[in-house]
């Protein structure tokens, strides 16, 4: 290693401190070769790009460090170079980061950013070694390399394992032993189906000594219809699905047929590229089917602001912005949202490119008007006669609208093609009435028509009559339409809307000078030539062979479900500020394989489940706790609490309450009194369902966006697209699973099942324990439970009234033949078992 | 011996870090705390929080000695009318009925309710103003109790914002952005400063509304949400009816001693599992279940006012016994503050007088005046005002001109007005008995010493010992903070 330190101190101006001791020390610990992508760029991005990055408007001193040409060029008008390859002592960047002078040091004190000694050392070494520049890792197409060579060739079961083991061996770690069969089948059942295994299934697996035993379980779970329900939940979080609009009166919408399509898509293993194209642009496919159009409801799942006083165009624009950003997060793993208001500060995405992307989604006929949960464009899925009735009423509306138009041509004379609001006769109008005239009569909502009518009631009774008739017809039509099953979907305007850059992201501040046309960001592969450049082209581009991001981003998100974290921890950000992949070659290998398999999701999930990496025990040793608390290197399986929806499904399943029925209208299970009333000032009352509807999978619970289902915790709020798993631990969770009637009813029904199935204490306890944890209790554990059982018997025997209460919780019928004391004792025990850490954690 | 290919550089580098013990270099030891619930707070290499503060916790907070230990935010949802309550403008009476000067309204954004309204007559205050106390603060007769404690209060008369509608405006006050998705002030503070309350959540939200339910504003749970911070920092909504905290009560038939024994057994079984699996998260869960048990006592204890002397109850007014009323929530706020809950957010709706200014505003004030004043007095008497920050205000003001038809005197209203409004603060670190900033003669625009929402947020942070520019959370590659990229501490209102 050349000691440039000494070189630097001889004969150069600006000779500052040289390499300080602590930097020198850090330098010694660096790897032999410093890598630009993995060591250098993250530093430049996080500490420098804010002022020296892609955003021209924020750029200081004309210096940019985010581009190869720029970083080696001289600083404008000066003979100073930020970086001179091989010569840190000639590189101004190095002088600045080592400087003691607060006026010179970089980053500046005002920025509140700083570099560690490690980071300074890295930059020095990088320059010494030639200052190699590379394209950001995620923007180059993934490459499928040969699997790594490993020492312990007996361990890997598939390609995943070679990569994982290679890393472990380099860290001198060994994989954990394989988990036992009970643990494995339990883990698989939750991971793939969101439900625990039954004792029969466990028995079949433990007794199957064939080589294929494990694979049989995996295949069975992949083929079960519960698979689609489980993975639908995850996708609904990404899709920000809810059953209401989310603002003011929170009107209900009927998007559940789309949710059913999602379940079906997963169960039929619809190839992920087709899954993508259908949802983003199904309506633009040649001869789209009803399914194609239904799938596009994906991008109408956002909130809808119909608040009184809001400006419709603002609502419309907010919705388009949401579609852009959701698409960006779910497929590209890019934080497009940063470029709404200015050039991205870190990734090479300009604001103009943001609006080029926006142009694709700016062509829907949705106008931002209206208030209810069925804003056009909609797909009416009712029976034909119901659709016809609405169509008839709509025809009547059009007829009246024509009359109004004719009247307005006289009343509000204006130039051809302009709306009535442009007429000089419209100048005296007030407020909403004036707004109403900016829309064609047929497009005015009944609220707008009402306001318009009020204004003219006395001033022009004839005109008022026409307006009022139209309003009445519109209301009638809307009321009738509200009874139909109308799903909000995407469409494309015949005459495209013009897109402009919205300055500061403001809907009312377009940069009128330059119309923006659809395109994809320059740092990603271009669109193919000779195609119609529309939303369909965009969707196909997202899943094209050349696209470096989609496959990686998708594989990564599914990996998270099995391991608690993605290979890239920032599931939503694969840009330069995102985390680096812990296993870059593995991620790439899986991404390419996913594409080559025809975007076969079940095959991907099977590969993960079949790996030795997946099958490891999740036991944590002290060494692992110290060396790898987040389980980045996968020397064990990740132990993580189940999502709260799975915990509810489990309780229902184990007790026998769960009703196996796929799809359909959302249901209203138990909820504490007054929740909706409180949130809506009494305007909306929660009307709980009865019977089977109480015991459906949590997926079907009606989701009111302003006040989500109360039995959930650590869940996405469904306000916006969410791709990260959340996992915290608070006493409120404990209260939920201990005291929510869902759980206390399940506990007593479980008790019925236990008492009826077996006759003596031992058998009953073992049976209950096995249902709850998928294993048999040890003798210690059994003793604890037996003692508790006896204690409870005594207590309930002394107070039969309490026994009666606890065994009649919930609406499910009570088995009156059972001895109340026994019943009560087992009810409490069941609740105990359903609350064990082991029961609610995926081990 | 297999000749190993050169290791991927990242792996090599990481190997050196891990071998040396990841934790030696980190300010925060991990220990028993949450394996599974580990989230972002571990500062990345090259921390952006100041680590020089000797007071600092693992996030380096607080940055300096705080004046306030806790905050009670009395949020007046719907936007109280500043010109009728606190901002006395004699010009309004002189101009009553006359069109407000165009120069004021030209080019300004209004909500669609008055956006295209061309007739905009000025409407004088419907109340009567007097100067109060030694400070001479102007308070109208609609708020007699507040008037009596004017010398305790710091009125900021020059507040301003950009939003013209409720949800975005409230979200802006509480999160620093008009669109939901970011953490609220309470979440930032509990995340940053840590837990102080024993057996209670650190961030509690309570809502109430006028009995008349005069307007449509509703409370979204993201008003006390944690945004992109870990969900444990979410505000816990104490409900107006039934159990304050959901699922607090044991099921019928399960006594407290029975629950105790059940938890003991669960603990024993969980400990067996802990031994086998070694996952520290199991330990955390045992603790959380214990906490839930404690909360079953601490929360009902909180809501049981039988230990309050009658004269205190009287101070809060007759509504104090009605669960879910503003008065009830104010007394709860004091009791929560006594138990060291860090951030208490009481939101009261019903101020949105678009059409019913003449009769509804007075009623609204009757509901809120005494309890708000009582809270301040109560805290002061207990010596708690000196380290509690109390805030009172809405999301914007109301137009000095009329919404509606001046002939229709029963339905006068004022529309949303972002350009100027009043907010008051009292307690820890805030100068009592002053009015800061001023509006023009119409109460329309700020004339002196503007205080933007971000400035207000920066100031609140400051009172809690935090430099708002240095307290950030990295999410999606960006270091977010409550004040976005704006905000200046309003130094002249600080003691």
C-alpha cells in the first residue's frame, strides 16, 4: 500500500491534516478491493447527493457526484477536481472530507450529515485503486451465475442453499440443524396457507418416512384453495384495498369482486407477468374479457376524496399520483414519489420523467367528481336485467341533459366548443353553481345540479325546471345504480388529456409551456419501437426480459414473507438510497429463474420452501444473537410472530368455527360497540352479521378505511400501498387475543371440541395442546397444565354462575350436555393455549 | 482444499464488521430488546443525530434540557373563528355589510364553498370583545373562563397555513404534510424520547364533538397514527363510551385472580419455550402480557373520578361526568399527565360554522371554554403547568367575510380561512400573558411576525428539548422530520 499520506504532505497547497490516525486505523480494516456499488456509492448517495446529485435546482457549486462524467470533470470555472483517479491527494473531495475547517468540511455542519472514519477510508482507498465507476447494481439486468462452490456439499438441497452456505462459510458460521417435522409442517402451513396443520396432517407427515414426504406437504399446500386466500391478503396490502372511500362520510364501495379475482389468480397460478398486465392495463388488451377489465380495479383501490369543499381536479390528480407511485413501489421498487415536486435527489429520475410516467395514468375518464363508492368508470357485474334498468334511467338522463344543453346555448352564449361557464352571461354566478357550468350537463353531479338550480329558482323558473328535472333523473339513476354491483375499473379516454409537469406537485400549477408525453425513465431500458405507447405498453415493459427491476423486486417481496426481511431490506426502494442485497447473486439467480419459468409464482415459492435454508430450525444461539440479530445471513430460520389476521384465522380454525367458503361480499364479524358510530358522529352504525358470516377468514372482513377492523394489529392501514412487514409487540396485542370475543368464543368452542373428542384429562390436554402448537407437550408442560386444570375446576365448582358465563360467550350454540365446570375449566385452558408465544409465533 | 474464489467485496467487508462484534460500534446495545421487532432506529453508519448531548438516549435525544415533559394538545377540529373569539378587529364593525376589499382576496385560494362567491360582505364579530387581565389580551365574551386566565396564556395571533379543507389541514398540523402517511407529533415524541408512563400508553388520543353534531368532520385514526415509524408508537385512542381501551375487560366468568394465575402459567410455559429457542422476543412478550394485566387496573383507575374533589369537578363544568365529552376528556388529560403520559391529544369537533355561526358558535364555546380553562388552572394548582405544555387551536381560521346570504341572518357563516388565525399555548417554557404577532385590520392576512404551522411544530419540538432539524427518520431513502424541510423556532414566545 502506497503511503500517499506522505506524498500529500510534500509540496501541495491545501495540505491539511493528511490522513488522521483514526482514518488510518479504519483503512487497515478495509477489504483488499473496495467496490464502487457496495462501498462507495451508498456513501456518496446518502451524504452528498442532496447537494451534489441529480437535482439541478439543489445543486451547490455546480458540482455533481452522481454521474461518471461529472465526478471526474473539473469544478466549473476552476482547476479543481473532485476526484482524480489514483490520486486521493489531488482529489478535492478528500481534502474536504478530512478538513477541520467548518467552512470547508464536507458534508457541511448545517446539513446535519457526517462521515464515519470508515467511510472516509473507503473513499480514499477507492480513489487510490483507480476510482472505478459502476452502474447502480439494480439498474443492470440480473445475471444467473453458476451456483457457488461450498465446502459442505451435503447440505444444499437446491440452488438457494449454495449461495447461502457460501456466505455462511465465508463468515465461519454454520447453518442450523433442520427443524423437526412438527415444526416444519406448522411453519409451511402458515407460510403457504395462513392456517395451522391439523393433527391428522401432522401425523401423516411424521409417519411418512419416504424421501418425498416433505415435498408432498408442500405440494398439497400449494394446491389448496387456502393458498389463494393467504397470498391475496399480502397483495391487498400492496393494492391498498379497502371497502370504503376513506374521507368524510366514508361511503362504501363494492370492490370485492376484484378481491375474488385476486384469490382466483393465485389459486390458478396465473403467471405473474399476466397478473401484472391484467391489473395495470387489462382494459387495453385486444378484445378484453370481463376478467381483464375487472383486474384493472387494482388501480382504483386508492382512497377517494369526495369531501364537500374539495376541488375535483385536485382529487383527480391525487388519484393519478397514487397510481403512479403504487405502480412504482409494487413493480419497480423505486421511490417515484420523491420526483413529484422536484428532480429526485438521489436516483437519476427527473421530475419531467415522473410526469412522463404520470401521462400513462392520466387518461382515465374519472374526473374527481362525485362522492359515492362507485365513481365512473365502473364495471357493472349485476345480472343483465339490473344493468338494463340502470341503462334505461341513464338514457333518460341523457335526453334531459340534451334539453338543458339546448337551453344553455341560448342562455349562456359563448364560442363553439367552450363550456357554459365561459359565457359572459355566466359571470354573476356564485360558488358551486359557477363550477357546475364548467361541466357538460350530463356530467354534472346531482349536487352540482342542485346548487345550480337553487341559484336560478326565482331568477329563471323555466330554466330551473329543466335543471331540476335533470337533477331528479340523475338522483334516480344514481340511487338505482347504487343497488347494482359496480366495481370501479380503469378505462382510457378517446381524446387524451394533456399532461404537464405540475410545479411543486401542485395540481393547479402546471408548466404550460411543454406538453409531456408518456415515456419511461432514461436510466432503465427504453420501450420497444413500433408499438402503441400506452398503459399496456408500460405494463408489458415492466415484465419484459430487459427490465432489471421487476423480477428482483417481486422475488424480494416474497422472500420477505418467508424470512422476515427481503434480501434487500428496503422492499420499497431499490434505488441508490436503498439497502444493498445481502446475497446479490442469489437475488439475481432467483430473479432470472423466475422470469425463465414464465413468471411462475408457485414454482418460486416451492423452491424457497424446499430449500435447506428454509428448513432450518429457528432456534437462536448466543453466537447468532450477537453476530446476526436480524438473521441477515440466514444461519437459521426466522422466528416471527404471525400477522394478526393469521392469529384470528388460527383461533377459528383450531376451535372448528372457521367456515370454509371462498369469496363473496365482505362480512361483519364481532366488533366492540360504537366504533363506527364514534368515528362518524353516529352517522354510520356497525351492523354485525350472524351465523357463518362471523367465522369466515379474516380476508373477508369489511374494511372501513377510517376505522379498520379492531381485531387486527400491526397491520397496514390500507391508506396507501404497503410492502413491508410490520412486527411489534405491545400490551394492546395481548389484550386483543386475551379478551376479544372472537378469541374468548373460540376458546370455549375449542373446549367443547376437546371434551367431546377425548375422555380423560391427559388425552384432552395433549389433544388441545397439539391443536394449538402442532406438537405434544413435554411432561413438564403437561404438569403445569394439569395443575391449572385442577385449580380451575375447583374455582368453577365454587361459582357455577361464572362457569355458565364463560361457557356461553358468543353467538355460537352452546353444547348444553357438557358439565359446566369441566367446560369452563377447559375454556380457560384453551384461551391460555391460544395465547402462548409459541402458538402465535411462526417458529 | 477448495480454492475459494475471491469473496464478494460486500461480504468480505461485512465479515470484518461482524467478526469484530457489531455491537461494539453501535451506540445502542441490542440485548433483550426485541429481535423480531427491530426496526430502523439503529442509526446507520454516519449518524445524523447529534451525539454530543450528554443527556442523549440512543437516538441522542433530547438535544438539550427540555422545558416540557409532556404535552396536552386540545385540538379544535373544524376551525374556531379567530375574529369572533380572540382577534379583535374594530374595522369589521365599521365595514359590516360592505364588500371586503378586492386587494385582500384577489388571487387567493378559497374552498369551493366560497371560491366563486362574488359577494363577500364583511361580517362583524358576533360577540363582544374586552381586554383581559394584566396582559390586556383580547378575548370575546363567548369565552369567559378563558378570559379569566388570559394572563397564563400566550396567544399567537399570526398563525397561517395553506390548506383550505379540514382533513389535509389537520393532517398538516399533526404530521407536517397534507397527505396521510407520516407520523404524528405524538408518535415522533414517543419514538424519540422514549417511554415515561408506567402501565399506560405514552401517547393517548381522545375525541369529542358538540352534542348537536353540527358538522361532518370525522376523526381518522391516522390523526394519531405512527406513519412510517414502528406501530408501537401509534397513539392509543381512549374511547368515549365503553372501555376506554379496547378489550380491556376480561370476559364474563374470568375473574382477575383467575387471569393472574393464567398469566403465571403462560409465563412458565413461555419460559420453557424461551430456553429452547433462545429468542429474546419471547421475553418481550411475557413483559407485554404483564403490562396488559397492569393496564387492566391502571386504566379503570384513570377513569374513575370518585377521588376528585367536588370543587375540581365543578371547575370543568357539568359535562365532566359525561363520558366522551370535551370536559371529561380534559379532566382525563390532567389525570393522564399526572401519570406521566407524554402526549395527550384531545380533539373536539364542531367548530365548522359555515351556516350556523350565529347560534352554534356560542354553544361550541360553552362546551369548551370552562374545561379548557379548568385544565390550565388545575395543572397550575398542582405545580404541573411548569413542565406541561398545553396547546389550544384548530387547523385554520374563518373568513372575516360572510359565507352565505347576508339577508338570511339565521344562516350566516364563515368559510375556511388559512391566511390568519389564532392559537394559544400555556405552560412549560412559554411566556404567559403575551400576544405574539398580528393580523391586518380585517383579520385577513398576517401583518406582523407570521408563524407557520411548521414554525409551530419546530417550537413544540424545541420545548421538548429537540432540535427539529436534527431529529430525523430515514424512510424510503429520505431523512424525514416532522417539520418537513421548513420551520423556525419562534424564540420570542419562549421564556
